[in-house]
């Protein structure tokens, strides 16, 4: 069994392309052209050069000695926080701007939650000299103000969305409406493994540089190119997709995904769509959704703007349903504790999204010689106000 997408963009029963008629030609053209373009020698030369010289790849695979002693394993951190713009999002944005240019598009739109994808998109648009509009929920505009100003400094127009819960779902809704109005000249740089086919596969392929590097780095450090366990946070799912891409069909490797439990999966204030959701259609794809019995989307909640989404990409839905991945819901309090633990033990301040992955460590049991790779998807600069607000709630004696 393969866990990759089939020719129609389905991962098991999840995925596909459920789109309005006005976008059919645009999406179908992208589906026909994306693989020939991104697999071409010309694209790969330019893409790899930019990843190396502009984004700063390869990112380090850091052996976390103090964390390893605490949890009784050999813990490596894949340092995506050290990328240009501060997260894994630049890997995808660089690839999609090159694809957009080769397809003759003249204008870029994007959605963003925590702001990291918005910053990455604004960055590559500045690099390419292309106009850019980023849709962002008004709630996220307020809690991620630093990233908003970064986008504006880079020349992007940031459109604050006032509808719904004013978070990532609503930003995506507005981006799709824009796309419907400008299908011919506009390229939508989707930030995660969501949306209609081919976006989940396209984003996963562009992010797969993460697991490609892990294989090389582990071979150098451990004498084998695979870990026993991979851990990543999952909202839409792009950093997780990149972390696990080259190991999806390798049953020697256990996969652990951390989703946002919010205030608890026994409360309405959660974003744990894999654990609690039911199949439905959102933003062009069949995925597991937080929804009512009659199909109305339930507003998600997470302290993390990047995980505050009512669904999860089709790749991860299939991994959950098939049992290939172990999915753990992490509460806000657990994520905050994990963030301060990494900061105090290893001197690394992680993004709140990454902190959800770190918070799975106390929930798991390890063997002393087990090799574990955990992706730190972004750095915590953008979350400092939240960390300062909650610093008195941390149990420092447990660190």
C-alpha cells in the first residue's frame, strides 16, 4: 500500500478537487502542468539554488542532548526555524513562485494564519517583482502584528478578513473568492497541504526537501538514513508532510502527529479535527472537518494561529484513518509548557505550532537507543506576546 496521492488526487477516500465551475479551467491547467514543470531540470536547478543561497538550506539536524537525557532516547531536532523568514513555509513559497512565473501568472494571492506563510509569500513576491495580496483573519492580524508589519514592509497588501471567526478558515474563504474573480492572471500560493488537487501533492513535494535532508543527515550521524520515530505538528499539514514524505511507505518508521487540542477535546474550544472531525468538503477537498450534523463548519480554537483551522489536509486524514500515524491532541497548556522546556533545556525558542509537537514527548514511551526526529517548524519570535502573557502559568520545577 502506498500513502501517496493517486492520479485523481485522492489519499484513500480523502482529497480530490471540488471546485466552482469558474475555477475548473485554472485548476485543471495547474494539474496538467505542475509535475512536468517542477520535475524539469531547469526548475530544479533554480529551485535548489534558491533553497541553498536564499533560504539557507540545508537546515541543521541538531542532537538535543539535554532533552534526550530527559526523555530517554536519541532526540534530533530538524531546525526549520533557521530558514530565511523563520519557518518551513519558505520552501513551498519559493517553489510556487517559480511555478507561477513559468505559467505566465502576473499576480499572487495567499492566505495566512500565524503569518509565516504570508511573510514567506511576500518575500518571494518581492524577490520576483510580483504584486501580492495576503488574506489574514482580523483576529490573527491582532495576535500576529509583527508578521503583518513584515509583510507590509516587503510590499504585500494585507487584507484583514472580518467574517466568521476572523481566523485561517475565513482568510482562505476570501482568498478563494478573489481567485474566482481573477482566474486567468492570478496564482494562488496555498500555504499548506489543503485545497483542491493538485495543491496537497504540490505542497508536499515542495516541502519534501525536509525529509530528503533528514535521510542524508541521519546517515552521517547514525549510520542509517531512517529514524525510528518522526514527530511533527499538524494543522493544514505542510511541515508534517515534508517531514514524513520520504518515509510514508517505510513501515520501519513510526509517525506521530500533534494536532491542536485547544482547551481540551472534551470542550467546544478545540481544533482537533483528526480526532473529532467527520468527513466533509472544505476549500476544494474532502477532509476530516469540525462540523455539525448538518454540515455547518464549527469554529475551531487554538492558542496557535497556525493550527486554528477546522480541518486537516487529505494526506494526514488518510494516515490517521489507516492507522499509519499516531495522532495526539495537545492542549494549549501542554504546548506552552513544552515551549518553555525547550527554551530552558536547549536554548531554542520555538513557535507555538512547533511546541505542540514538542508536547507529545511526555505522552510517549521511548527505548534508550531509539532515534527520534522532531521538526521545529518555526521560531517563536512571533509568539513572544503570548509567551509573556502565560509565563506565570508554567511549572518550571517540571523542566
